[in-house]
């Protein structure tokens, strides 16, 4: 499980670097999730990550970091389902209208989270 968590951290970092270099790619991903009920796929992915992090936290160097991220993934996954697709699409549309500079600054958060996951796992 520890390896899966490390790989997840690496994926976070790689995706963040891609978005940092090509913010239009992030907007295309947002557009993908806005169509139909695809936003629920994002919620499902978050719930799966929550399960992996919560189950694997005991094997990691920094238990509380991974456990806390698992809880945050759980909350964010549940929020997608409780808010509903239309409300989530409103938030996505708002983010799509933001400037490239803001998107690049914002993507530093998942980059840092990915680095913390790699270090903590």
C-alpha cells in the first residue's frame, strides 16, 4: 500500500508540472469533467484515494500526514456527491475563467501536496 501512496504522490507532482507548463491542459480537463455526469467520476476517484490513504497510513513514515490527506480526500469526494453535478459545474466554470497566472499559482498546491505525499509515504 505504501508503494501505491508513493506512486499517487508522483502522479500528483507530474500532473502539477504539466499544468504548470501548460495551463490550457488544465482547462481542457475541467471541460471534460463539466460534461454530463462526469464530475461524479472525480468524486469517485477522490473516494478511492481516501480509502487507499486511510488504509495505507499505518505503513507510512508520517502516519498523520497521510491519514489527514485521506480524510480530506474523503470529505472532498463526499462533497462532490452532496453538492450535485450542476453546482460543481458552476465552480468549474468559475475556475475556467481565471487568469493563467492564477491557475499556475494555484497548481503549486497539488505540487506541494504531491511532494509531501512522496516524503511521508
